[in-house]
């Protein structure tokens, strides 16, 4: 029996040595050392031996079995090392390669538009002022010559917080704050969020305005028109014309709506300008004496002009965007185009 065990050991050792991979080595382990392997078969023969012989033979066969197990472990380690070395040589890792590019963001198109408008008008002396989003009824309406019965105060147009506070419906309250805090000459821009109960393809309940105010002595419509024409040429292009249409706003007198020749078709007529060649871009006028008075200034001494643009509208006209809601949907495929 011991002889047979040693034969198995010799045969197995040779097979282990010749095994080229860990997988084949494992198959050999099953063949010799598995539960139904050759060694287990041999051990079954112990039962047939006499009581006296059994312990000694069992001990010797076990020593052979242990030897076989350690031979397996040695070969396994050798093959593991070989396979690892081969892997390290073929799968070369270049740690000096640069990593994958991280996607780069850009500023929101409305932020870009506001910054562009501010940039243009700051060249002719305008500086930025901001104000609170929640205003009192007085700053948002009363001081701007909007009487109690004016339709703009309608609950359907204005978000009321309580009887005397509203989410500002325009950036014009900043005009009043500035005239109260600073002495003329005043030349400011107020960009920011405004709120109205309105939502469709061209109206959003929260949108952006940028407003300009100039207060000085002897200010006329000619100054206003010169400023707007300069701005339009800078923003849309030097070929773009400006025209004023008489209009009515409570806070200016006289008032004018501002149109520019359509930048998409150069005034020839297209879908964007409803085939008229002109697009309305905002409102303007000379500051109403009542507004100057309510801010605490002498309306005989000081005059001024004001103008306001919708930021979304300016971006939509310039880039040909036809749905205002795209600006608020946070779709990076849309927003990433404005770089
Ligand atoms: Zn057009």
C-alpha cells in the first residue's frame, strides 16, 4: 500500500510539474487529491488491513499525502507568479497618460446676455445697482406713478405676498431706491429677476429684466434715442436700425416702445419678425415728474430718461430661440450651445 502511495506521488509530482496553467493544475488536484481522487480510493484499502498494521500504514500513507499537497502548493505558487508576470508585461499601464477630459460647463445664456448688455452700456458710463426681490406696494407701484386702479396691480398679474408686499413685477423700484440714496447725475443699470402670473411660449412667471435710468439736468428724448441706438448697434450689429413708437407707461412721459430692424433677416421680413422687418425690444421714455418727486428730487431741476429690456427676449431675438421655457429646463444640450 505504501508502495502504491509512493507511485501515485511520483506520477502526480511529474504531472504537476508539466501543468502549464493554474486551471489545468486544479484539474490535476481533483484527480489525485479530490474526494473521489486516486488517494481517496487508496485510503479505502486501510479498512482491509489488520488492526495491528493499520495505524503504521495509515501514518505512512498520510505523510505521502501531505507531501503531495505541498507539491501542489509549490507548483501553484510558481504558476501564479508566472501568470502575474506575463500579465504585467502584456497589459502595460502608462501612468504618465493624461486622464479623460472632464466636461466643461459654461455660463447660462441669460447670464451671458445680461453681462453683455451691462458691458456695452458700461462703456458710456452706466453702473449696476440691484434691489430686493420682495418690494412694498409703494416702491413697486405707488412711487412709480402706478395708481391704485391700474390694471398692472391686478391679482392676476402680480404675486401678492400680503396686503402691502409683492414679488417685484419689474426692476423699476431700483430707480426709486437709487434716487433716494444718491445725488444726480445718476446713470445706472438694474438687471435682475422679476415675477408675473403668466406662462406660455413667450412668457415665464419668473423672468429677467435690465433697466437703465439717467437723471440729470436738461435730459431730452434725443439723449434717450442716441443711447438706445448706440446699444442696439453694439448688441445686434452695426447694420441694425432703431425706431421709436409712441406708447404709454405710467412712469414715463412721453413714452416710446423701441423696435429694431430684425437681426435674423436684416429687415427683409421673416417668421421671427412676423414678416414686418421690425422687432419690439423694450420700452422707454422720459421719467415722469411724479416719479422724480416721489423719490424726493426736484422735478423742476432734474429730468431723466429710462428704458427697459426683457433679457430672455434679447437672447431669443439674437439667437433665434422660439420658446422662452428652454432657458429654465436645465437641458445642457441647449445651454451648452451658448459658449
Ligand atoms: Zn425678420
